C-alpha cells in the first residue's frame, strides 16, 4: 500500500500544532499508519520536522506567488495574501512556533526569502502612504505570521468558524497598519 507522504505530513502538522510533545507513535496513529511505516519515510522526529518545514516553505512561496504582491495597492495585495495563505494556515502555525527550525546553523534560507517578500509588501504600503510608518516592515511581517497562527488555532479549537479566517486577519492586521490621516 502506497503512503501519501503529504497526507502524513498534514496529519503530523495538525497533531503537533495541538500537541507539540506528541511522540512518533502518536504521529503515526494520527496519520493512520504504523510506526514502522512512519519511520521508513522519516528516520526520526527531526527528519519529520524538516520535511514539514520543506512542505510549509513550498506552500508559503506558492501563496506569495498566487497573491501577486506587486500588483495593485498594498492593501489589495495583502488581502490576496490572506486568502492565499488560508489553506496552509495550520502548517504555518506549527512551523513558526517550532524553535528547532530557527536555532543553530541549520536555519533554512527559505525563511529569509519569505520574510523579504512579505516585508517588501509592507514597505511598499508604507512608501505609498497606505500603511503606517512607525512600525517596521519586519515587525509587521512577524505580526502577520502571529495572526495567521492565532487564526489557525482559533479555528482548529472551534473558537472561530473557518469562514472567519479572512475577515479576522484582514480586519485585525489592516486595522492596525493603516496609516491614519489626522484632520
């Protein structure tokens, strides 16, 4: 029987997002496969986490491409980014809280690429007068990741409906980053 590696990774991400200390046995059970099958695909927890990182980075890059961040206003591009990020929100939530991915010398350069692309969007919004300039583009990028994670958590725990993802992120983020014109 062939194992759908991506389905296993998604099951692992869903479990590990809820229970960061889950064992490989628990991951295998959540994925509906044996521990031996899981170990044939991922030699250990570190290999599983790195495979999740690769999947997440690919999906985030695809979401950034789909959002066409350089087209139209920065606000419109941000709205497209939120829509494009929704299918990967749970995976993003897990990855941005997985400390081992950001420690030591083995940090994947893909994170820097993502950060740069999102920061460019916020910087463009600042330069065009759409977004406030008293918060750095780097901070706004981190806030975006945080809100994606918070929305994913709220939805997965039943505190928010899945169709609330877009309005929660857009209204919270844009409500805080829009440049206010004082009369």
